[in-house]
């Protein structure tokens, strides 16, 4: 007992120091933002009822879980997608009604209003605007021009090599890492895929999930939006350092016209888009724009483009959906400028080239991709996308992403460094603060609920972890254990 008490006291002191340091960092972040803030009109929250917005998100999540992932409704209601429909808010509304014939999900609020999401096949599930029973665009069929995966070698197909694993890998440690990822059933890990030099060296799936199951991916889609932008840059449509040609900003004297594409991709456009992640977030100000861009059932591009400025571009870093939404807006303008079909371009220009078959990119009711977080794909398909970056944007000898683009997305954004948060690049997260037990040069596609694609160039690794939302906290702990074991299992690349 005499030995235990000093240890407990030291742990208490350490915890208090961490809390104080976190509070101090947050205070400095808020103070810096306040000092640089522009004098703009008073903030105006998105219109509509917050519970209706949450229920819009709930209906969409349930629709996608049932008709894309193939989950049972009761399991989905309990375990997936809390981000746009918090668990507590679900208890305030009726039970989701799944119509398997019409492929829709409807949920009724206490005031009698019903929010409905419909499955459109290749554009996934979309929540209808309140009071409406139709979309403002015609869903488009996406054709996948790929060989039979069952007879095609990985990575273009699913036939894995039968020759022995590379001798430099500690196979026992790899197996331990795989077990660690699934260590707790409560972590609800659904898919775990590890590749070394492009080859799958570890793979496992949760109950009812297969290598072909499209899973909720959330904000990993921001990095997908960046990838499509990279393709357009490679085709000469855009340049990173050019002012973003958003039509709504081209009026005389509009200061937003100075915002560059790279500022948007750095999450440093400076637009006023309140998000729950803001260090000074105040729920009393109303429903946040960050979530409204998912649940508002409005033209998301139009809404984001009309947000006012809070800061000058390239000064403050904030994780806000306005910037990936505007990246998607630019993507649409650029794709249509090329004379291509917007909804089929990603499959033809990207997914067909790297063997991706399961990706579903969902839209708003106007047909605009909401891949700031509404997209679904299998663990193997996310691994393919991660390996495109590990290979510097080259696949089968073809340069898909322009030279220097992978370096751009994986380099720390200056405004985030100035804020004291060296963790963000170009719509990718970066381990710049050493917050994960992997090298600091590692960069990641991260999504709410514990979704991740981690690219570790120094070890030739790509690590994919997808899980059901309810298990995210324990899933993060399990993933960190798996990371640490993989660092022991795979040697550092020789320089």
C-alpha cells in the first residue's frame, strides 16, 4: 500500500499537467484566432430545426448502412454513424422505417415531420429536402471497366500471391498486430488490411464483413476529394497556387477571390463555417455549418461558396467542411470544363486505373458529391488508394497524380504550424506532433468513428482500419497497439 500511494499521486500529477497543458494550448489557439479575426457581419446559423437536421443525418446513415453495407437495421441504429446523428438525438425520434421495396428509410419527428432518405444505387443514399419527395438531379449509372477480380492478381484484382512473405518481415509480430487490432470485441473493428511494398501481409474482417463490403468511411473522403483535384491538376485544369475560380467570389471587391486552391486544401481558407471541432465552439449559437453541409439537404456547393470570411486565407487552420466541399465544387467545375461526365469521372479517371470496385460517392439532392464524409468503400479498396500515394501517384507505370502532389498533401500546412498544431497537410492528416506510435512522416486519411488509411513511407506500409462507429474509442487504442507492433515487425526502409 505504501508503494501504491506514491504511484497514484504521481499519476494524478501527470494527468493534471496534461489537462493544464491542453487548456493552455486551447487558450493560445483561441487568442490567436481572435487577434487575426476580420470585422465581418454577426454570425448567422444555418436555417431550420436542429432535430430535423439530426434526423436527416440519421435517415441517410440508416439508408446507407442497410442498402450499401448490408447491415441489419437494429444493429445500424445502435452502432453506426453517430457523427451527423448523435446517439442521444436518435432517442428523440421514431424508429427508422425501412422500405425494402422502395429502398428508402423514413423517420418521423415528434412534430409529425418525416425525414426520408432514398437509395439511388451508384450515388448511394440521399436525404430528401424537408417536405419534398424528389431529387433535383437524375442519378447516373457508373460503369466499372475492370477485369474479373476473382481471376486477376492483386492489386488490380483479388488473387493474392502464394510465394513466401519477404524474409525481412517478422511474421509473428505481424500476426500480433492483426490480433491487437481486433483485441476487444467492443472496439468493433470491421476491417483491417496491411500492405508492405504493395503486398497484403495482414488482413481480417469483423463478423458479417468481407473484403468486398463497403463500409462507412466518413472524412477519409476528404483525401479522396484531394485525389480527384490532383488528377485535374495533372490534366492542366488547375494549379495549386492559383486563386480558386469559385463563381460566387468573382464580384467586384470580393476579398474571397484571393483565396487560393492550396489554401482551401490546407483547411485555411478563412471562411466562417462553425464546426464542433473549433476550439471556441459554442453550441448556443445554433446548429453548426460543418454538419449542415451534410444534413441540410441543400445545394452544398452554393451554401459553402456564400459563407463569409472570418480570417484572411493562409493565416489560421481550422478543420471545417467548407473547404473540402469547395474542393468538390472546383472538382465539378473542372470535370465539366473537360467535357467529362461528373458522376462517372472518378471511376474512369481513378478507380478503374487502380482496381477500385466498391467505392460509392454520395451526393446532396442536387447531385454534388458530399465526399467530405459521405462515401463507402471496402478495406481493400482503401488500401489501393493508400498505395497510390505510397507509390508517389504512379500506378502500373502511369502517373495518375502529378509530380510533387503527394509531397504537397503530406507536408505540414503553415497556418496549422503557426497555430501550434503540426497535424494537417493538404486534406490529409500528418503525424507531425508524434501523436501516434509511428514515424512523424506518416500521413493519414482519417474519418470519424475510427476510420483510417495510414501511409508510412519510411516502412513501405499502408495500414487500413475501418470500424463501426460505437467502438471508435476502444478501436483507437487497439489501432495504436497494432501500429507499435507493426513498427517492430517491418524494418525501416534503407535511405
